[in-house]
C-alpha cells in the first residue's frame, strides 16, 4: 500500500490517521457518557484523566491529519456522484474536522478554567490555557457537552453515508478508506 493517496484510494498515512482518530473518538464518547453517571470516586477521577489524555491525543492527531491533508491530495469523488452529495460530503468533513479540534480544546479550556492539572497519561503536564474562571468554566463545559452531541450526530451521518455508498450505490467510497479491501469497480481491461 502506498503512503500517499492515489486517485483510486486513500494512502496508508491518511487511513491510519482516519481509523486511529475514529477509534479514539468512539472510546471518548463512551467514556464521556459513562463518566457522567458515576459517583465521585478515585475510579471516576482515573477515567477523567484517561478521557483527557485521549482527547489531547485526538487533538495532536487531528493537527497531524490537517498537516498531512495539506501535503496529500484526496482521491476524487466517485464518477457520477451528484454535486449536492459532493458539497454535503465536504461540509460534513469540514464540520467533523472543526469539532475534532473544538472538542479537545474546549475540554482543555474547561479543565484550565476549573483549575485542574492536566497531565498526558501521567507523563508530562500541559499548561493551563486560562486562569481559573467560573464563567468560562461553565461556558466551555456547555460547548464541550453540546459539541459532543453534535459530533455524535455528524458521525451517524458520516457512517450512514459511507454505508449508503457501499450498500446502495455499490461504489468504492468506503473501500478506498479500508486498508486491505480491494476495489469493486475496477476498470475493464483494454
């Protein structure tokens, strides 16, 4: 598999970043929903620390992903894909990228405004973004929580669209992001 994307499929680096972030986001959503149901305890504090570390990892990976997208051209949309679907796909991806930056940043801001230390997997500390501030704490928490629900909705749309292309349209939209899948719609030999 090629490191860079080709007109037929995403490259290995784009795929690795996509699937790593996807897995982390699923874990983060599950942790985020579960943590809120737990009573205050050492286990809950450990889960919050894990959630924060994974969120910071997503932030770093998204910054790498954006940098890589600047260097690596995306494969074109499938032939015959209506222009409205192309626009909707671009909008959905832009919103996903925005939220995948906003969520860890709003969490970091909430953590800072709450006057909590922020350590990445216990290895090193990150500086607070702001001084303790109860108003900013409430606002950043609201953004983080609302953003989480919007992110869940966008993920449903994203996965639903990929499955629609795979099952109904029978094109290679999904396959070209899968590491070991081979194309369905191969060009006939000359």
